[in-house]
């Protein structure tokens, strides 16, 4: 696992020259001859029956080519495939265009196609749809009640599924505890807001198939699902993910708009483009989070946690998207975090509401679990009079306990949690801050410190456990000149895998970093790949490449054995050359081996060696990986205004072996910013009729640079035994850890007011109200 020449080095990203200079191509940059433009007619109601659809005025507008409704598409396109936990999960079939009734604001009812984008948009406004408004199910807990408006009347309930996992003796374990604490936490809905909204261009081909450019994290899954939905052979469908301007999980899906655009292009025999505007993105692209959590913690008098019971109420929205039902189960999977809790149990209620579907959003279920667990760790510690840092330390899983099987049927690969905590304490100057905090309170200033010790499940994931193919392909192709082309099924959308994978291959083969090109995101070029999400690219895709470079080196030794007239068993491959063991001067460089592999001037034709120097490997992991760490943050709260100032943010993370320090830190920067965004600023707000009140960037606050601070980053390295690289993943770490750390710090600052919890986002108004409502008698 020693860091060598390229692995662990900081290098300039291969992607940056084209990104910085504007030479990249995103979906909206795609131009085709005779290109048409599509716009959707979207419902203004969250819940309503659809009556007549009159598109005569739109069809008469000059430049309009076609108007499509469900009646046109129903026999040609199957309902959109959606996730399901089991056969008992209630169905929620979604069609590309709504029929019967609409179930959320923004649901597409019709599509207008024109030869100009603005004509299409004007024409969409001319489509007259008759609606019969219905009451909407908005509050997720009220939606569980028998008399709530039914999102799906045929089911007679809004509870789509009930799922449980963990210790069946949980109630006995709680009864045996010296003390039991109960809390309620809300993990609000979030709107992902990638810089690039979604977009689709479909170009029909003469063979009846098509090429689709789409802003997606999962081109191969899109290919499979779209081909199946349109009854087109897979080998006639090509999906290309060009540059993708951010995804955060919301582009880990197959959307109605992709089906509808493909149908329109095939129907008209011309290429069709749809580009989502920001308003559409707020209502039509999946949301994240949306959980209400009830938690019971059983603790012994010495501070040992003996039992943890939770109830998760998950707001699914109106439909199941690709992973909608599964996301809350990840909260159950990670509910014990880094703690050795012997008994743990959770029950999940997946609930339909008349809102945008929820699905994966950076961290996908793990931030929710870490939030309710880490908030509870602070509250229990405070209620018992134990320092929250000491309370965490007492309950950590110990290094000698790994691999560690949790009560929720998960096996952690490796871990050593105390060094990360100790380093965070050192960097935040915990003892020094506590002294300053005491002094400042006497002066009427309210400082707070908060911690979050986290562990997550990454490297998705074993195919047998996921119920679908989750393996990745990795091809290493050596050109005649010795230059190397890498093809990976892990399709990045900003993570920098072109750089990371080039470092990996350069290090393995001993070839120059600049001699390597990494290709991805095109199903016509790449064998197969599930895509990039859940911090799986390096873990699964990178391991597939390592397997291929190992094959390349073995074949290189076979070829070199003829060039050196030596037995392959006597040869070693190192530093970009093959040499005779013990006689390093008898060697042949990689470039010469590559040339011979193509020209075959020395290797006999009857050697059994095939020409060329190329290898493809397919890696299906046997288990997930489990990165971890501790974050610490200090804040100051203005008691007169409710304003929160972030003073210092420390993150000590462990993602196993580090391939590229700069990219690891970049992922942490972005993740922490998103976690802070949830804690302090962001939240999807609906009114009682299901209208999204925070439906634009005027009303939905995302953090900007001036609201953040420089992060203090450090790390430990505990390699994973589950893959050849020892890597674990880092993409979600910041998002998972930041939110509870910030909330814990703010609540800690407000302890003198008797405040024990504030719901997110902790806006100045919400904090000010909490202070005003607190008992002034408790104020120092």
C-alpha cells in the first residue's frame, strides 16, 4: 500500500484545460441538422383530475410541428421503471405524460415540439388543460392518517411500504437500560440544484434506433431502461453523457423527459432537444432527504449505549423513481454509525405525498442517519452530564473488532475511529475553546462547538445485495507507440476521474501521466458501467482498472521473454520496463514492448500470444467499503439577531488509501459546503395545497462563498481489505458530517437559554424565535 510515484501525488487535473477555456460540450451545446425543440406543458396543481386537453391554439402557431399527449404515447412507451423494495411495495406507475390525474405540481401533461425553442415555449402556454382540483397530501405525517387525501386512490393508503431491520429484542434491551431518552428530528427536503440543469438531445437513426445525449450519472442504466421502455433493441440505442455540470444524485435516474423526447424524435424522424430551465428543475427533478425521525436511546449509568430504536417516516413524493424506496433503507443500514451498539432496530414508513419524488441526493440516506444519531449523541451526553466527546469515545467500535457486524446486518470492513477524533480535537483546540466559551458567555457572547463522528457505506455495491448489476468494467489499451487509452464504465460528472484513473494507470504501468487518455460516458465505447454515485468510482471502477493493468504487465512479461530470450518466471515488471531478475541491465522498456505487441517481429507466430496489448476486467465487489472521520466546528450566535457566524471548521476524514490528495480535498470542500447549506440555509417549503413556495433561487437559499470559510482539513489512512487499491471513497463525507456538526455547535452555543434543538435550516429568524421563546430565567 506504499504511496509511489503517481498515487498520492498532487497533479493538475486532466479535465481542467477544456473546462476552464470553455471548450467542453454540454448537452445544450449539441447541434444537429433539422433540430427540433421540445417544451412540456406542466400541471399548476399538486393534485387534480385531468379533463380535456385542447391544443388547437398551440398547433396553429407557426413553427409548431407537433403536440403530444398521453393518448399518443401510451401504446409506444411502457410505464417508467421504478424502484421497489419487495412485492409488497405499492405500485406507483408513472408515464412520460400524465393521464387520469396529476399528482404533483410540474407533472408533464403534454409536450409541444417546434422548430424554435421560444416558439415551443410560447406554444406550450397556449395548451388549455381542464383540471378538477383535489385536496393534496403534503405533510408526511398527516399523509399517513386514514382520512388523508389519497395520492393513489386505488391503494386506499399513502403508506407505500413498511420495512424493518435489526434486533428483534430491542424493547427488552431498552427496558434493561438504566435510562432511555427519546427525541424527534426532522431532516428537511432539499433541492439539489446542479449548475447544469437536465437536458436531452435525441437523434433518430435509419435502423430504427437513436443516439441520445443526456446529462446523466448513469448512461448504461439509461440505455437499458430507455431501450426496454420503447421496445427497441439495446444495440440500436447509444447513450452519451457529455460534460455533466454536477449531479449530486439527482442525475442518478431515468426520467420521464428522456422517454418523451426519444418518443418525439422517433415519431417525427428528426432530432429533438429538451433543456430544462431552472424553474422546471425545482419541481421536475428529484428532491433529496425528507425524513421525520423518532429515536429512543437506551444508556447505562456509565455512558454505554445498549439499545437504539428508531422510526423513520420517509416522504417519497408522488412516484417511485429509480431508487426512491431504497434511499431510506440506507439510513437504517448506517443507523449505529461508528458506535458499538449491541441492539438496534428501525422501522421505516415510506409515504406518498403530492410532491416531487425524493431520491438520491449526495449521501442518500447516510446523512439522515448520521444527523439523527449525532444529534442524539450530543443530547444524551448533555442530559447525562457527560462531555459529548468523551461520550463518543466510550462507545466507539474498537480497531480489534473489525470486520464488525452491526445489528442492522452490515459488515464494516475496517476502521480506527479514535485517531480521527483526537486529531479533530487538536485542530479545533477543544480545551482552549471551552475556556474561551466560558469567558465569552460572561460577556454576553454565545460561542458553541459541535462534533460529528461519522461512518458511511460506499463503493456500491455487491450485485447480489443490490438486486441489479453493480459491477464495473475497466479497459486499458496500449497503443503501438506506448501511449495508453483507458476506458471506464464509471462515468464522472465533476469528480475528476480522468485525473485519478490516469494517476492509477501511470503508477501501475510506470508510464508518463501525460501519455494517458481516459474515455467514459459513451455506451458505444464502453463495455458496461453502472455509473458514478455512492463514492463507487475509485472503489469499483478503479479496481477494475487495477485488474487490467495487472493483466497488461503479465502479458508484457510474456512478450519481453522473447525479446530478452528469458523465461517469463525470471522477469520482473517495474518502473515501466521488464528486466531479468537480478540483472537489471538486461531489460526492455515499455514502449518497445508495446511496439512489439503490435508488430510481432520477434514473438513467434506459434507462441500462443495474441497480438496487441489490451486488457478488460470486470469487478463485482463482495462487500461495500466504510470510510469514516470526525468533523468539528465552532460558531458564534448573535442573540439579538439570530445570526450565526462560522468561526472554524475542521474535518479529519479517512477514505482509505488516497489516490489524489487534491481531488480528495476538493470533494470534501464541496460536501462540507452542501452540509452547511442544509444546516443553515436550504429547505423546500410547500403550502397546504402542494405549491412549492421555495421554487426559485430567489426563495431557496444555497450558500455562496462569502457565507463560508476556509476549512481545515486533515486525514488518517485505514486501507480497506475489500479491494486491490485499499480505497474507500470520499464524495459524500462532507455532506454527511457537516450538518450535525453545525447544528450541534449552534445548540451548544444556545445552552444558556435552555434550547436543546432547533429544526433545520437554522435561519436567523428561526434562531431568533427560539431565543425569544426560551425561558429568560435560564439565561446567564
